[in-house]
C-alpha cells in the first residue's frame, strides 16, 4: 500500500496540537470509560484515543493494547487517509 502525502493543513494542525496538554499528560477517566464502552459495543479487541504529532502517535487512552507510542510512519491512518 502506497503512503500518501501529509495533509495540506499539517502546519496548522501541529500548531493547534502544541496548544493542547503535553503528551505526557494522562488520559481522563471519562476517556477510559468511552474506550471501554466502544470496545464492548463493537466487539473489537483494541480501541484507543491517540494524538499524532510530527513524528509519533501517542496513545492517550488505550484499551486492549499495551503500548504508549509508535512511529507516525507506521500508523494505519497514514496508509489509508493521508
């Protein structure tokens, strides 16, 4: 599968992301509840809420997978949507 180019609004997206909580800030309990509900409702093994910076995908909340980050270039959304 061919990787596509970065989004046209990438600079603005990264600037907006920089104004949010630091990557190291933990997820909120409400987010954990949402991921747990989604996992059960859709009967899937993994649900996560992540934040994509310039180089990495950071897991803010993850249910069903024990990973905190991975390289952006390996992200499935990079292959499908960008």
